[in-house]
């Protein structure tokens, strides 16, 4: 636990400006949310970028990339602060049926 308020404020600024753009004062914990609530959050205005993607000449509507999901989890939830934690959540959420791999070839990964 860090007790230095100045350091914590600076870390918040770095998160807010960094590539993951951690939301300031976000108090949502993914651990407290149902699958339906996570799905709803993904569809919010500033949620996941769910769109048509192409891979090897195939089109995949209503899809997202693993690294985009990891970025979103780190940015949105106070209890997810690393890419490893976000990847673990991605694996859990896929296993629970929130989403599936577009071709069914493998599980979730940050990529």
C-alpha cells in the first residue's frame, strides 16, 4: 500500500495521459459485476470498440481484438491495473461465455 498522496496523484496523472488512459476516480470493480453488466459496459458510449474486423481475407462482424479488450479492462476497472490481470479476466470471461474466439481456434490472449 502506498501512503504518499503526492506519488499517488502523479501516478493517476500518468495513467490518465498514458496509452491505457486509466479513468480517473473510476470506482467500478469488475469482480463485483455480472456477465450481463460487463456486456452492457462494453457497449457503453466509451466502451469497447466492437466492429467488423478482417483477418486473412475473412470478415468478422461485431468483433474486437484481444489487446483492445485488455486496454479497456485496465482503463475501466479499478481492480484491474496490469495487462496480466486484464488477460486473466479475459480468459475467465471467455470461459463464462461472454464472448468466443471468432474461429474457435484458441482461448483469450492479449494480442
